[in-house]
C-alpha cells in the first residue's frame, strides 16, 4: 500500500543552536537516509528521488520515493510500502510515475499518480524486470531482465535430480559473487499506452549468450532511447569463454525498432565502451570509452559519434582527465560530466562551440564528491541536478546553475540526525614523495581535537588499485565515524590513483611494491612528525589492494606500526592470478601469468607472501566467502602465516558477503571487530 505524506520543512532544517554531543558509531551510520537517483520532471518543476532507510534489527533496508520542487520546497514522500520502490521515472507527459517494486515476488513495473494515489501494477513479466525506461514519446518501454540462454547437458543429469554439481568447459565460470548458470541480461522493448502494455515484449538479443547491461555492475544507465523513440543504444561485451575473461572490450550497439537491425557504433575501439546517450536532436551518440583492451583502469574518454557522417571524435582529447557519468545540454551543444580530480569529484563542461584547447573546463569546485548528475530545462536555461557528498555529509540533492556556476542545496534529509553529532575536521595535506612529487593526503581529526594532546593514528591504504581517495561518505569505510572513535585518520592518494593525471595513475601497473608503497611510508613518516600524533600507537588498515598494502607493509614497515587490519586483501600474487575470475586484471597489473618466461617480477619481488618471515606485528584478517574477485584463500593464507609464526592474529569471516560487506548487521559486526582490534593495540 502506498502512503502520501508531507515532510515538514522545519524538520529538515539544520538548527544552528542544536547541541552536537554524539560521536558516530558503526550503528549510527545506519540511522542515516541514503538519497539517490534524482529525476527532474518533464516540466522542470519537481524532482523525483529515492530515500533508503535501514532497519538494523530486521537487517534490511527499504527504499521509498519522494518529490521535492526544484527550488527545494515541499518535500513529499509518496510511497511507503513494505517493499522497496526503485528505478523511478517520470512518464514523458508528467502525469504518471513509473517504478519497479517486488511486492511478494520478482520486481515488476508499477505506475502511480505524482500525489501517491492510483497505484497500478502494469507488468507481469516472468522472472521480473531489473530496470526500465519510458520511450521519449511514451509509446513503448524498454526493460532488461535475466534470460536463460544456455541449459545443462540433460544427458548428464537425467537420473540425478538431486545432484548439485556444475560442469564448466571454459572461463568465465564465476564472476564477483555469482557462478555462471547459463542466464544473461537481455534488453527488451514493449508497446505501451495509457498505463497498459501492448503486444508481446521483444527480446532485442534473442538467443545471444551475452549480457546487456554488462555484469556485474552494469544497470539501466547502460541503455537509452533515441529521442524519436525508434531506436535503442546499449552496452554489451559480445565475448565468451577465455576471451570474455581476458578482455575488457565492450561495445555500443544501436538497435533500430523499425528494421530490427543491430549495428556496432564503437567497432574498432578496443577497451571499455559504456553508457551511451543520444544528443537531444538525435544526430549524435556520446559514450565513455577506454582505449586499451584489458586495462580496466584506463583513462575514461568522452567519445561522440556523428550518426550522419559516421565520424567518431574524442571530446576530451588533450585533457589529462578521466570522466564518469555525463548528460547532454538541451541544445545538443554542450555535455556536462563528472571528473575525479585532486581527491574530489567535480562537474566539468564540454562546449562544442569553443576551440578544442578551451572546450573543457570545471564548473564546480570544493571539497566534495558529485555522485550523480541529471539535467532539466526551466525557461530558456538548463540546470543540473546532482547528488553530492563529503566525508562529513552523506548524499543530498543539489542544483547547479552552469552559467553562474552557483550551487544550491535542495534536500536536507539527514540534517536533523546530523545536528546531534559532533563532526570531524577534514584537512588537505600535501606530502613530499621520495621522487619529489607531492601526495595529496586527507587527514580527518577526532571531534574536539586538541593539538596539545597525542592521538593514536591510523593510515588508510586505498584499494582499487586505481580508485581515488575522494570525499566519500560510506557505510563501512566511513572516516567521519572512524575518527569519531578517537583516531586521527590519514588517507593518502598514493601512486596508482586517478584524479592526478594519467602518469600518476599508471605508475603502479606491474610495480605494486614500489612507488605506491613508498608513498604510504612517506605519508606515515610525515604525519609522525606532528606533536599530536602518538607515533608509538599507529596502525595501517585497508581492503582489496589496500589489504595487499597492509600485507606488504607488515613485511617492510620497520616497527612503524603497532597493528594491522587487512580486509579481502591480496596476499600471494601467484595464487591470486590462478584463482581470480577477471584474468585481464592480472594480465595488466601483474604483467602476465606466473608461468610466463621470463617470469614477471610481480611474482618474484612484489608478492607479500615472500616477506612473511619479517612479520612481527598483530594482524586482523577479514575475508568473505563469496568474494571471487580476491578469493577467500588469500585471507586464509595470511591468517595461517600469522598464526604459525605465533603473531597475535584474528580472522573475521563472512560466509554470505562478496568483496564488500553489505548486510547491515554484518557491517556493524565488522565495525565492532575492527575497533576492538585497534583498541587492543592503540589504546
């Protein structure tokens, strides 16, 4: 059942006189609302968005839908059902809102009036729908769902109905958290009129054993309509077996609804090509593109194809930046996109009317991350709507005037809760590296920080490997919460991270144990000079490549640290190469397999397991059973190495988590064990 309520503006305003007395704990993070997916209305007057709240006792969250005006007035919650409503979209005429909801079964397509009345279930698609969009003229919808394309050999199982074994004849037989089962994401379209689906849904990829969107991370953002509603573009990697496991070469495909023909728009481009978008005039398609096959962290360029001439050009040519999501301007002459830069994510503008050298510029600045963007037109001007966060604030919706470069906060869904907490100071610190370059390092200080006192200090080792330390606000690696426990958190943007130019980003490939690790030591030694840092009470923590960094430092730190915590970290590069699923990663970052001649030095010089004889410091190892990216055996080996050398150590194991810890109560347990371990050796 849907419920229509109005949230009083006063309850969403941050009261200046409110006493801030609390300090964040792992439990408190789950009290906050998670704001996502802002969608401006067709008339530019309102914004539709999702808000997820978590019931920690029930160990689950629920996403409800809200509307607010583009001036930030009159926040309205118009759904409040036991099931989550998600992927909400305005119908092109603005009279209905469509969304997906799993009400006792697989997710289906529903519609409701913007005031929360008139709920109707529109689809009954077998297996459910995972993402959808209205056509721009409202005569069709597109959606994607999982389709069973390949089936097990019936002869093997005909008299073995209880057998659970799976037979594989090639790669990619498992990916991130799922074993291959012969099902694939396919894109469909179906006729639609006045709240009813017409005819039979058409599978644009019938019989194809490929995914669109591309698993495991791809969603509805990888599919879009042509403005006339007569064609659909989508992302797909049409490779299988070993070719799939060793290549990142996805492409952009155009399906013509009239002719039912499919064409490859990005043929000849060899890396990731994703998230296509038609220009509003329908004459061009833009997308994100990486140049090199097998390099998942390559520079992400903005490519544009002129559909009349067939010419493909790089809009960001000559720019030492890597882009994220983007939107076209309403006149098809500009594109706005997110860029990781200097430890933040900003919005940039590309203007086709300017000379190439001056066509790209930043239109926001500040200590924040923009995590999504959308565009609407009001009168004669375009405005950008985006979600923005920082280390001191979770996602909220902001409006940007791209001409005046003025930002206005639209929602304050967490203001009342945040008013009760003491926030931490976040400071940018530049540290000289061993090669003379500077490392941008975020330092987060505990609440009520007093420079006359000494504090235990924690070095955070970033994962990725190529993943910037930006102004993020997460549920697990939440630096506001971590500093609130009384620790100074030190967060270096070491070598091998985007946002500081391509040379900086690539200085890690094949050389994990060199400059990136030297940068971590440089930052540790630099912060240790401060009188308020208790250099006898320092720890290093991290996940994934950050876990690798912890294992590496454990063998090389020379008594700098008193404790280590590694989550889903890479321990043995040979076993990692042989058991991870995305083979392209090892081929690029380790420079090939361990049996290659000559043997890549990654395996002989940079694998942490080679230096366990030097371990002498307490170690907490955390690893998850469903992590196929960095398999469980990596954590088991590290814990055994510590135990067999009588090093104080502990193993935290999650049987139902992948590379991350997503279940609320698991997340809180993670935090409790994390801080218990730090407390033992730093407090």
